[in-house]
C-alpha cells in the first residue's frame, strides 16, 4: 500500500474508531437528552460513510469503487439533516412537520437519484477511475442533482451553525462552550468538502470523510469536558425561558448578565445588547424600580399597569456573593382579589358606603395629618325619623328602599373629600375635613331639605321621609387635650339626640343648643 494512502487510511480508521466509540457512548449516556438521538444517528452514519470511503480507496477496480460509493450514499445524504435536527432539539426548538418531511424527503430523493444514475446521469454525468496516481482514485463529474445535494448539504450545516449561535449570547458558560465545540465540529467537514470540490487536495482525494471524523474530536471534547447533551444546562434554559415570572440576573456591580423572555414585557428596553451593561442604562435613576433594585427592597409595586412582587436572592459562589437574582412575580390577580375582598369587608352591602369599622379606619388615616395642619373638621351624625314605624307598616324591604334613597341623596350633597359610613341600622356618620361648623350646618340642612322634599312611593302610597342631624366641629391642634375621633363622634351623637328631642327633621350643633335651624 502506498505510503500516501497508508497515512490517509490510518487516519480514517482512527476516525471510524472514534465515531463508533461516540455512537456507543451516546447510546449509553445521551440517548434521552435533547438532540441525543440525532447525535447517535450522526455518529453511526459518519462511521458508515468513512469506512465505506476507506474501502473505496483500497479498491482496485471501478466496479468495486462504485459499489462502495453506493454504500457511502446510504449514509451521506442524511448526515447534514441529522445534524440540523440535532441542533434544533439541542436548543429546545421544534420544527414544523412539513419542514421535517422535506428534510427527510430530499435525502431519500438523492439516494434514489444516485442508485438510478445509469439511467439518467442527473447525479453524475460521468464516473471513471484515475490510474495516474500512486493509487486508484474515483473521478466523479457532478450532474444537476449532485449540485442540488451539495447546496442542500451546505445549507443544513450553515443553518445548524446559525441556530447554535443565535442561542449563544444569553446562555451559561457551559452551554456556550458546548455551542463553540459543536460549531467547530460542524465547520471542519465543510472545510474538507470545499478542498475536495475545488480540487485543492492532493490527487483529488475527498477530505470530507476524514474531516467528519476529525470534527468528532471536538464533539468528544464537548462530551467529556463540557458535558454536551447534559440535560441540566438545557433544562435550565428551558425552565428559565418558560417561566411566567420575570427574572433579571445582575453581578455584584449591577451589571446585567442574564434575563428571561418574560422580562422583555416588563422592561421593554431590555434586549440582548443590554447584557454586559449597567442596569441603570435601561432604567432612569429616578424610576421607582431603580431605587428598589439598588436598595434591594422586597415589596409589591405597580408599573406598566401590572402589579408585581419583587424578590431579591443572592448568587453565591463558594460562600461569596457574586451577584443577585431579581424576580418579578405577577401578583395582579392576587391584588385584584385582595382589593375586592377589602371592598367587601369595608363597604356596607345595602348602601355601598363604609361600614362602621372601615369608616373609622379611613378617618384615622388622615386625622394626624390634619392635626399637623391645624385644620378644622366636622362630624355629622344623622338618622331617619320614625324608621321603625316604616318597617312595621311597609316591611323591611320597603325600609331598605327608604335607606338607599336617603343615602343616594346624601352622597349627592357631599364632596369627594368627605367620608360617609353606616354607623348602625338607619344611623349614619359623615366626616368632613377642612370644614367649619357653618359649612357643615349648611350641608346638613341641604341633605335634610332634599330628603324631605322627595316623595317615596311604598306599596302605591306616597311616603315622605325626614332625617335628624347632629354636628360637632373642632379646630384640631397637637395638644393633648384635642378631642379624639370617638369623642367628636360622640358629641355629634349627643347633638343628634338633642335634634330628636326638638321634634325631629332638625339640625343641631353640639354645645350650641340655642342656635339651630329647624324644619
């Protein structure tokens, strides 16, 4: 055997042994991993292709060479397809069924065209054996379908490399190294094929089989050193990208090092070019979210018309904090439900005003501020005159109708800053900030006159409801003897009692028993 051929054969045998080993390794270790099945098929087909080419090179007749060429073409057309499908699965992408059928159908067509070439010469226009070289070499002249197949092969390999690098920027270090190794392995047979097609190789040898074997050195290194097809980083990417919660990863200096797809809807300015940049580049420093991130303040926050709960978790490396993970949990449904429950708990079902408990809670929220301002405030207590008689005569449903009528009138006479609550039964209380006794008196009389001037029809009968009112007013101070909310409400209640004693349908101010406006 010529020395030139011996070197090539030794390298080819080494390549075959390597692909067989990787094929068996794949069967044992990675067959269930994303892309693992297609990887096993690739190594198997490469073994057949490389071994067949070695037999072709060591053949001494044209018939023998054509036979082994046919065996090569049982494997070769599928290799780029399996590589492409492997890359799709590896990065977690699915391809449409029509595309899948096309990818499988075209290699089958190539095999058919190759084995029927003697009838149409569309794949090879001529096949001959070169004898002016140290060893016989098959000389092939490509036909139209040969170039279709070659173009398809390159497109599959280029598409595979593109798919890998489209998923390169945002991946972990392990995943990136796997992608680099795979891309290097894919590029090697392309280079060997180019040398063959351009005639740059010695004696017209096809470096494709040998370069494919060499490419699997990269794959072997990825399998051993970087755990290629290890489901952990792949699963991490799948879970990370499919999370409904937004996740932003920063290093200890506040530099963005990763984010998931959900973050793009939370922060529209973030994109792949944001990685490696400070977080303030996508957030204005005055933005509330920026302040929360800097202070690591875990809380609920509303922005972009959505409620989020922001959570901060440290990233530890050997016990040292090297960054932080910021999670944005959409709690809009929870907040909405909470608001509904709070409303149900705070609002009186019949009148749709605050119940007694939440009335006092609402007033307390502003009372201290009003003290600081030295504001004048007023409370109005009122109830419906002879309400028990209405209930006894017309029934409780009619009584509810009278209550809702009176409250509708009352709410129409109040300002947005006034707070009204149901104190109990048919008795109600109004808090009026920044309101003098004179203004409260005018409002109470407006309500009283409006209620009494509107006729209510109960069971076909006209009924006129009237109300009585008590008012307490105070100029708030920070002194310890300043009346409290319960004291002021109690004063208004006493004034209401005075109004009832004076014949009802009456307005009475506390401690000003001589000044009143009656019916």
